């Protein structure tokens, strides 16, 4: 596979960097201060993709003879990694090629580059930004450069700990100058109008312009204006045109066209995988799938590490790689089809969501967890709905408030589901909420209790009167017994 021009012609020294003079001067002055032993605040290079932020950092290290430790923030960005890689690199004097850190007074300066730092999220990445802030507050003893597409995704505290330098999109003239230099180095004669069209198409992104130039120049010694692919992003239907070019031609410019698709490489590989057997057979099919599997390996690394630079290798393998392995081009028209796997994934996701709602209802109305509802109750309910008489099945369906669609999913029989729902509608079965039942029971209970208390009160009245009379008699008798002997009262005299 030919070397990508964006890497081949990356600036080697600061003089080769395409950037405004004031930015170059500011960065060089910052580096000279470090050389003089005066620590400086970390630089935060901010600007849109493809304007040369990382290239400037690497060229600066080359110019001053510094070693480089580069960490892509969208690759490994949790706080443990930042603490180990960035922290140890920033506070030790020497770093070995194997990544071991040890102190050495004779060690050169090491430039630590933390790329795409705006992708360090505050929560999802387990405190990556917080760890970085704590490290910067300790004032690293090694130069540190951070890059960000959108610096305002970072917290104000992190921005204030850095010296921010803002990059703007490159203009057409600057991009054309770089493209002319590349064409001269590659021995390609280029119409300046074609290079200007590529530059305008890139929208200030130098990396995109170089990729487009390489795609257009593939297999050519001269570039004309009519060779330039139209700047607009192709529509989804153009995926079929790209596949035609992969399967039916040997033109490597298909790589450039694939880069202009709205489809991501992860989607494009599925398109190619789905339609490959329609065009290739035998040995050609085996070789094509071997190349496609290599492309898928790169995509897997992107998914695991979020290192999107690997997309270009995957894209080249799945387009030019698959294209070049065939023994001969197959003519005629082939009806390509959309990937079936997407439809299956959509159906599976929809079915899974419905099943989740069914389990939520069973768990709620049976007072148990969803896991227990799935393990213990779902099977019984399915049997009842499928095998029991229609009245029982309808009662169960009404109790759990299942819809007709949910009944169809549980039973697997649309006709049976309709019969159950029809019985429910005909007999006006519905779920009575437990709260309403509890309220009704509570009201009846209170009313009954009041009636019972009134009744007991009426029954106890005669008993209270009788007890009062008995109490009086007892008191009178006691008083009489306490009277002194030999004393006659008027009551005794008159009997």
C-alpha cells in the first residue's frame, strides 16, 4: 500500500509549517524559554481539524531536538493513563523508547503532546480532565502542548492553566502552495486551476486537500481541472457507484471517491461485505475477504482506541485493496442490495424494547424485580395466555394490561392475541389499580369501625348506670361501718 501523502509530507521543521507568522514566533519563543531553563505554561493549540496543530507541535520538537511523548486524548483518556503517561513524563527528566520513566540530569527536554484534549469528558472518562488539571497545577518540568478542535468544551479552569493559541482555517492560496510543492516532489504536472478547486473543496482543511490530491493523482503524471472530483459530498445513492468502481474497474481513484461519501468506513465495509459475493467468486472471493478482514481489523482498533487516523488505512484496503485482488473485471450490470444486517439489527432492537416493557409490567403488577419476572413469571404467563381457556387468558391479559402487540409477541400467535383482546373489549375487562382498591377498602373499614364504636357505646350505657348505683351503695355501706359505737344519729333514731 503506498504511503499516505499527509504523513509523507508532514512538516519536519518549524520552517516548513504553514501557519501565520505571529503563531510561529510565539511558539518558537515559548520553546526558547524552555531551552533557557525557564518553565512555561502549557500551550493549548485550538482550531478546526486539518489546520496543522499537531504538525506544528511535532515540527517544533524536531527543530529543537526534543524527544516526543504523544498521547491521543480520544484514544486513552482516563485519569489513570493521564496520571501515568502525562504525569510521569512531565515530572521526570528522561523517558526511554519503551515508555519507562527515570531521572537523569543529562536528559534532553521531552515535548509531551496531548492531542484532541477536548475529547476528555468530565464524567464518562472517569475524571480525565480533573486529573489533567491536578497535574498542570503542579507545574510540569517538561514542555507540554495540548490540542483541541473546540477549546470551549474544556472547563475554564483548564483553559486558564494554559496559554491558548487559536488557529484559523487556511485560505486557498496557502493550501495551493503546499499542493504545488507536493506535486513537484512527486513529479506530477498540475493545472493550477485544478489545485485551486481542490483547495476550495477542502474548506480550509489542509489534510483533506492533500488526501483529495493523492486520490486524484493516483496513477497520473498530470492533473487537469476536469480530473477534480466535484466538491459536494456525494449522496447515499452514490455508494452504488463506488461499489461499481471497486468491483468492475481497476481505477484506484475509488479511494478518493470513498473518502467523499457520507458513509463512514464502518458502514462502507458492510456495504462491500454484503455485495462482494455478487461480483467475485472462487479464489477472487477468498482474496477479497482476506483484504476486507484486514480493513475490519483497523476498524476494530478505531472502535477500541478511538484513534480515527486508522480509518484511512481501513478505507484504502476495503476499496483499492478489494479492487486490485480480482483476476479480471466482470462486465454487465449488477443489482446491489442494502445490507440485511441493518434491518435485522433494527428489528432486534425493536423486539428487545417491547420485551423490556412486558417485563416491566409483570414486575410492577407482581411486585418483583424484572430479573425475577423474566426467570419465574414470564414462562407461566406465556402458558396461561397460550393454553388456558379464553376467559382465564383474558383475565391474565387484563390484569397485566397487555396490548395486542405485546400479546402477539408473548404468544407468537396473532390470531390468539386478537381473540383475547376481543374478549376483553366485549366483557369490559380492565385492570383495577391497587391504589383505588386500597382507598375503597380503607373507607369501608373506617365507616364500619365508627358504626361498631357507636354500637358499643350504646350497649355500655346501662352498664355504666348500674355500676354507678353499685358504687353509691358501696360508699354508703362503708360510711355506715365507719360510724363510732354508742352514737345514735337522727337517721338511726327514725329508722
